[in-house]
């Protein structure tokens, strides 16, 4: 009986461990080696430098370092929260900065043909411009 239970457990683990890659929706894109945008991205936008954390749950935190030479997220003067979606290599996200009453809609492309990967795009809202991020 014990041998049968071990065999059933081994077969079950084998079946479930091989299904992850098949569960990706068609047309989905793998922006990094982990299969997601998750992590910290840093780069430039029209008026200075900016950082972006993409969380696996579809939320994002944006750090706008406008007017400062620091890139420390703990002391960043402007922090916004938002959500994002990634379909293929097309990234759409919106961010709200409650302390300065500004919101932005951002559209970008994830370029995985170069390493490190790059996100480039544009934003609109109370201001408009372009940005470029590299995975950190």
C-alpha cells in the first residue's frame, strides 16, 4: 500500500509540475527570465529620472525623482500607485500621485531583443512626454 501511495504522489507531482508553461495565455510575452515584469525598473522620462516597481499582482509603484539628484526610493519626493496590464509586448499602465493630485496614463513597448530588456513609451495626463526604463 505504501508503494502505491508513493507512486501516485510521484505521478501527481510530475503532472502538475509540467503544466505551468501551458497555462500562459496565447500572445503573452515573457519580459524577463522569471516570466513577468516583476521587479524594479529605472530610467529617464522627459523631465528627469524615474523608477518603477512592477508587482506580480498587476500593481505598480512609480517614483518620480523630478528636481532631485537622488535615486533613493525611500526619500523620493513623488510616489504614485497604479495598475498595469501586459499583452504581448504592449504595456499599459495608469498611475495616480495623490500628494500632487496628478494622474498619468502610460503606454509602452517591452523590447526583449536586447539585454537588459528595455521599456520605452509615452505618458499623458496633466503633462505629456516619453520615458525609457531598464530592468535593474
